[in-house]
């Protein structure tokens, strides 16, 4: 998870860098929207900011997952990755209640 988060953070930082360069180029040219005469760079700057914030979030996730003493895997800085499969949960409960002696559930075929 650390490698994935770091690589994604790096790619998003690179994309944010190029997006900010593009926004600066549009701002220097003084382009405006046709109907409202609104500066065009103000509409593009949000993409660059979103990429930057996403890159920071992935970097924080990688840092959080670097703690090797904590066995949990984080998919964001505060959210733990969980997977609940009802079939597996039922099988674990059956094994715990039967003491682990009954690996097969009771079915009609087993009773015949």
C-alpha cells in the first residue's frame, strides 16, 4: 500500500505542477471567457488545486502506512481498510461455537 500511495502521490504532484504551469500561461495571455469576460485561468486553477490536494492526501496515507508496528492498512489518513464477507464471518462464527470440530455446515445431504 505504501508503494502504491507514494507512486500515486508523485504522479499527482507532477500533474499538479504541469497544471499550474498551464494556468500561469493562460493568466499571462489574459484570456477571458467569451460570454462573461471572466478570466479563464480562474476556471482552470481548481483542477491544479485538486491535484495538489489529492497528492498531499496520498502522501499522508503513505506516511500513515509506514508504521510497521501497526498491522492495519489505511486507505486514507484516518480510514482503515476493512473487508467484511458475510460468508466468511458466518464460517468463523460456526467454527468458534462448535469448537472447530465441525468444518462442514449441516446440510440435507449430510443428514441423509
